[in-house]
């Protein structure tokens, strides 16, 4: 849908936004990554890992998974991942 594409674009470009360049303990990106192919998902999750402090947390939507996409996070809850590298 057009709304989903706009949301996905904002999510994909967060690291370019000056407010998002500082490292955070927690970041969320719900129901957006599912619209991208695997190579783009890998790039997004790498960006998110770079934007988190060590041992920071990433919250994703229930329909999303980092399984096979990123080794920089470990699953600690149904939709919560912890940065490990």
C-alpha cells in the first residue's frame, strides 16, 4: 500500500536523520521490514545495530524475524532482539 511504502521509506532512512544518528538503548521498527527483500533487510538491521549502544534492544513486529538475516542480534523475547556485536 502507499502508506506502507511511505512508512518503510522513513524507517529505511532513519540513520540519515540527524536525530537518529546518536546511539540509543532501544529502537523500534514494527511491520515495516517485511516489505523489503532479504538483502535490504540485512542492510537495515546492520544500520539499526550501528545505531544501538552495545547490548541495546530492537523491537520488531510480530510478523517480522531476524532469523537468517542478521547475526548482530539475539532473540530475547517474541519480538525483542538484543544487539550482540
